[in-house]
C-alpha cells in the first residue's frame, strides 16, 4: 500500500513539471539520493529518449519518475504498440518500481523481486516508471539498477518473446510476408540446424545452433569456427512451450537481441524459405536481396 504522502508527491510533480531535471545522457541515467538526502520526499524527473539504456540510482532516497520515449517525433507513429521491458540487475535493491499514470500507481517490481533479474514488460501507453526508495535508516550499499529496452509488440517474431504477453506466447509459423521481412530486419538471420538444449527455465530453452550461412547478425552473437571451421555457432533462446527439434532439417533462423541474448523469431524450414524467396524475387516483392548460394 502506497503511503499518502507518496500520492501527494506525484500530484505535486505533475503540477510542477517545469522544475523537472533532465539527464544529460539521452539513453542512460546515473544519480545519487545523497543529492537530496535532507529532502527525503523530493521527486526527480528523468527523461530518456533511446531504444535501450540503463538506470543506476545510488543511495536511493525519495523517488524518481522515469519517462521513456523513442527517439522519434511523436507524430511519426513509432510509439504505437511499443512496450517497455526492464531487467533489474541481481544486486539491485533499495526501491520499489511502480507504473505511474495520472497519479495512479501500479506495483511492477517489488524490492525483493529484483534479485531474480527477471524481465518485466509493459505497454508504453501505461505510463512512466515511478521508482520509490524504501525508507531505511542506513542507505549505504543500496543501489537500484536496471536495463531497459523499447520493444515493438508486433512484427516478425514478436509473438515468440515470452515477456511481452506473459502466458500468451504463440508458436504459430510466421506468414510469408513476415518471413521475408524477418530476413531483412531481424538482428540475426541465417540457415542452420539446432544441435540441442544447453539449459532450460520455466520460460524458455537455451539451445545451441550451428549455421552454415549467416546473412546478418548484431553484436557478434555467433562465432565463426564450429564444425571443421566452416560455420557459425551460438545460443538462441526459444519459448519453453514451443519446444525444439535437434538435428534433421535445416531452418532459416531469424530473431532479435534482448538484453544481450538472442531470441528466436521466424524459423521456417530453409527449403520452404528458398521457394518463397525465389517466388517473391520473380514477382519483385522482396523487401531486400540476400545471397542464397
């Protein structure tokens, strides 16, 4: 239950936005509660305009409101369907994290849950993050820290990311249009096979993949070498309910990077993708060109 004076904070801040303090970094913010230790009921405004970044609040006292926005014009339509996903560091403590909209608060992440490092997502339209310090006599060694990402809730493979819509993950194949777009826009795309499961949790499986072709990749997810030094290898996360089929067929493997890890998106059999790609190439409807030889 939120204390009455905390609600008064929010009302006062919403009426006095002109006094808000801006972070000098558009993507990440780092601050200290010691700056207003004598004013424990202070609320600081933080504005971040990036697709991903981090927040680190040392010696938390009072509260901060974190306003997240994409680095695009509001009229561009990029905000529609966007979700915010946050992942607390396992050492994060000292604060509760709420969603705040028009003075109403909804608990998103309690202090005791942050050590699990679990990803939590919510729609950008649901409001800002209200990070409230837990009152205590000794604030030493207390740090609230998390990473964030802005994630589209629609598009190729979005239905496979389990944290966007908990319990509603669908393992249905992507449409032809989604497959063709995934090859062009995904963080990684290539053809290969699933070798086996490296580890598993309640939410997802971490599988080992080997790719004979790599059309694109981000952040060096897959290392060159593999079998006989002629392939790429790495790990990809797959929702637990979707399962995997090691060995056998070669697949087109596409997906996105979330918090430094690869997540599988559209993954049709490679021979089926080739037929689709060649047909679209003949019709001139391919969104991009790749070397399939």
